[in-house]
């Protein structure tokens, strides 16, 4: 094997490499192109986490790969399992930064909820992650690694009683910590790797990206040729309240909605509205009326989430009665609205809580 063509090049994180780039890198190192297919098959089809497991790869190449590349990079720093089976992992990268990733089992459906940034620039007033601001973006490899780790975890959980349905990762939601569209290039690259047949093989329609709404990036995403589900975290239906709850959300709601309409027209995929119910803040009848007008305009469904209180923040969880009353108001106005259960609520499942427990917050960096 030739030496690395670029001595100054840092170690490659193979979970962040598209097959063509891996092939180019290996060919530049004097290897046959098919080696890239072999290595990808070991990583994705066989879940290998060490080059030594790649028994059809020559020993010299395995040694060279171990010297110049990593398959996975994170250390599992903490793990918790909720009564409903939701498992939450805290992964720490070599630079000491940590992210959370969650496995949500639901019958034959297994969802990985992945983070896209360390911390978050958006600074939603009700969110634990917003308290510490943005630390850094995640790389494509760090995003893919989260889903890959969840898939390995699912694989190690065994098979169904009759053995006919081995559990597998079926869905990925980019709804963890961070604003995916503020880390656009890495996120889209990660989605392509997760979607690829040589990669994690998750259908684009099984991947959901959740955003607070960056119109330029939503339009760009619409033109990527991917058929992702888009979820807009609205949380308030008028500009004034939205700016109060989401300091980053300075763009008028009308502009965000226009971008969502474009997304729907280009992809044919419906946009879903996410609305966190904050007791007494955005749960009145007039809020439901405003929200219904928006949903009718977009012809979209609404997911209502009862807030999980965060220690130190002044927002409360509405009662189930209040949440159902809000849902009824929406339905009375012809809008399809569902109340989503908060999975894993006994394991600090409000985003950012596990990380904050393990990592005392730094001084607030403020919205980017
Ligand atoms: S709710 Fe989401 S977008 Fe808002 S601060 Fe938290 S992680 Fe960021």
C-alpha cells in the first residue's frame, strides 16, 4: 500500500464518506476500486466496527486503514432506558464534545432521532439545548455514526420470537439537538449516506428533517432531488409570540410558509407542523384559530406535543384536558391534529437534558 497521498490529511471518518469518495481515496493509495465496495459492505451490511473484522480485505490494507482511518469515533459516555423502551445515548467525540441520540422502538418501527449540532444556535426559550448556545457543527460522519450506532444496538437486541422479523432501523428523524438547516452541507451529505443502498439504506420517505424554518435552505433542500419529510417547528402562529419563543425565528412566518409551499410543490411531500404546547403561553383558543389558518393554507397535519418541563425554565406542561381542548379547537376548524406522546419522558427526554446532566452548561453563548 502506498503512503497516504496527503500526509497532512487528518484521519478519515469512513461513516462520513460517500462511496465514490472512498473509492477515489483508495485508488489514490494504489488500491483496486472494488475495495471500497468491500469496505462499505463490512461497515453497513455487516456492521463491522473494526478493520480487523474485514476478512476478505488484505492484511496490509487492513493495517493501513487502521493507521489512516476510523470507522466510528464516538465513546459511549452515558446511556439510559425509559420504561417505554426508549433508549438514549450520550456520545462523546474525540474533541470532548457530546451529543445525544435516541432509539425509539415502536413495534416493527425503529426510529433513530439524531442530533445535527453540538448545542444549538436557535435558543428556543423553552429548550434545554438552547440554554448553552452552539458549540460546533457535527460532521456528516458524526451524524451518520449516530444512526449507525442505533442500528447496531437494534441488531444486538435480538430477533422476534418467531425469528421472522429481525429488528432493523426503519426511520431516521433529524429532530435531536441542533438546527439541521444551519449545518446544511453536512446534513445533506449525511442524508445521502443514510439513504444510499450501499449505506444505511433508509428510504428518503422514512427520513424526517425538522427545522425552525430557514426559507433559503428549505428551498435549496426542495431542489436536492430528495423526497424527505419536512417538519416545521412552528410553536407559535403569530410573529410576535414566535420571536419571543424562538429568538432566531426573526423571519416572518409568511416567508417560512412560502418556502414550505415551494417544498411541497417541488417534492410532493407534505410538510408537517410541530407545535409544543406551553401551558398558558400558546394554548388559548385564539392561538388554535391562528394555527388552524396556517395549517389550512399549507393543507398540512399538526403534531401537538405537550411540553416536558426543563428545570430552571419558566414553562409548564399543560394538562391532558387542556391539550385535548386545543386539539378539538383545531379539528373543529377542519384541521388534522394529533397529540404525540413524549417518548422516554422518564429519562430526561426533553432534548438536551441528558447532555446537560453530564456536561454542566458553559456560559450562555447566545443565539448565533
Ligand atoms: S428546540 Fe430544537 S431548535 Fe429550539 S433550541 Fe432546542 S434544539 Fe434548538
